[in-house]
C-alpha cells in the first residue's frame, strides 16, 4: 500500500530514515490537533460548560484507547506525560528513590538510552544503591542467562529497554519478568522503541512499569505514557505538584492528592497532543501492528542484503530482527556521511544516539543509523544504496 497520500512530509521530496528519533505524522493526527484548537479549545477538569465537557470526554476516550493498545487492566494505570523521558524520570525518581536502600542493586545494560541511565545515576547518588551492568552477548543482545548470572540477593530492580535504539535488539522481557518476579525483583521497561513497532501486551509480559512516547508512533511531540501496575503506581511520588492533582490542601501544609491517574498529571496536559495521539493509535490499529512489524523486518532484510554487497560498509546489527540498520562507511566520519546523504535529500541519524556508554562495548563512538517504518519502500532503500556505493563520499560531503 502507498501511504504517501496520508503523510504530508512524504511529499516533500525527502527519503526519511530517522524513524527511531521520531516518526512522520498522518493528516488525521495533524487535523485532530488543529480541530482541538479550532473547535473546542478548553481546559480539562476545569469548566462546567459544553466544550470543556467535550475535552474531558475525549481525554477519557484516548486514555481508554491507550489502555486497550497495550492491554493494561485499568485506564487508571495510564498516566499521560510529556514523553518517555519524563515517564522514566517519574518512575525512577518518584518511585525507585523511595524504594531503594543503601547497597541495593539495580541491573541495566550499557546499551541504554540517556533517558534511562541518567535518572538512575541520580537515584544511586542519593540512595547509595549500586548499578550493575548485564553483560551483552557478542552480537550485543541481552540473554536471560546473563541476567541470571548478575542477580544477587541484593538485586531489587531491573531497568532495561524492550528494544534498544542503536542495535535494535528485542530483549526477552517476558522471560526476564517471570524469573525476576519469582525472586521479588521489579522490572521497569522503556518501550519507546518497541510499542510503535510490535504488539506489546503489558499483562502478558507482566512488566511492572512501561514507558513510551507518542511521537515515535505517528503522534505529536510532547506526549508520553507511563504505565504501571496499580499497586506500584500508587506508590509513585509526584515529581510535579500543582493544580489538578490535589483534592485539598490547607495553610498548615496538609495536602491530599487525587487518585490515579490525576495524582501524577499536575497542571494542564498537552491536550491537543493527547487527542492527536488518539488518532495515531487509530491509524496504527487500521494498518495493523503486526503488519507494521512484518513490513519493517522485510525492509530491514532488503537493506542489509543490498548494503552487505558494498565493500566500504560495516553493519553492526545485520541479524537483529528489527527495523534499525546501524552502520559506518569505512574511512568516513559519520557526520560527513549524513551531510553527504542530506545533499541527496536522504535523512539518517548519526552520532552516539544518546547511548553514550554503548561505545565501551561496540568499540566505536559514532555510527550512522537508518531506522525504518512501514511507510518506507524498497525504492527508497535502493536510492540510499546507490548513494553509498560511491568511493568519493568524503570528497562530496565537503
């Protein structure tokens, strides 16, 4: 199916291979954002008038759509944030900081995004807990066996991505949760790179917390989701306090919070963005998340097959079943490759991709990343390969 008619950005003459950073937006999402500002631009939980009630109803509708999309048990387990970054900060700083004690151990990996690692650094500095890194396999993946090897009687929580943003490996989260829970260990999962691309069922996986962003799944920027099992989400201390999240307070400082999810949604939410996110979920459901996953895998295999025939390319994740291809051009700095491709209207991401300590394992600091989504095509990949098959990339990038 040709999706170009649905995505205005696909008619700008560019080839977009930076979907792990953010995806393009279909017209239905763009129109819904505009619809809010044009036709019912009121606040939620604030007005006893018709358009405010429309906002409240639509907010509840999107929360329910989100619940169904990840198969949460209750819509109260869905908290809207500004993105996966805020969601991770809320659960790590608002929950783990009070959950962990001195010498407790946190397991994670060196392949994680800064949004996961940096809040952990902050928490261990304040609690005296310790971060231990799960060893990566030779292909940079995570195995249950290596997780088991790192667990001790001091391990309290495992904090990992479901899918990483550089290598794109899919972690065995369900198996990790099953093993960890037998030992009373909690599991927090960053789903920013998994929820947009494959079926994620939080009850089947049995994760304790899951975070993800709307903008990586066709939705607007500035919207994210924090899912948590209700019994743990109730224990999260709000990082932001203010209007909308309190039931009452007095001059003596006695404060009573509202129930979930409002307790963790202080102030005015990005309502236009949330409503646009609802349309993004509709669009993904219409295409089919399984179809999205299958299309990405097909395109990844095609890109790897074509790219492997080029003598000047190193691919770091050939066999990973995900829509990310991480590579370098021999003898050419990654940023120069991006500048050269940009001259031909091809968009790729270069650098360390916010996973700065992965270089300790990968052996290189900067890479090029072409990340695919279902609206990409083989013809676009052919154009990328054509431009990479060039001994003069460095000269032409200058």
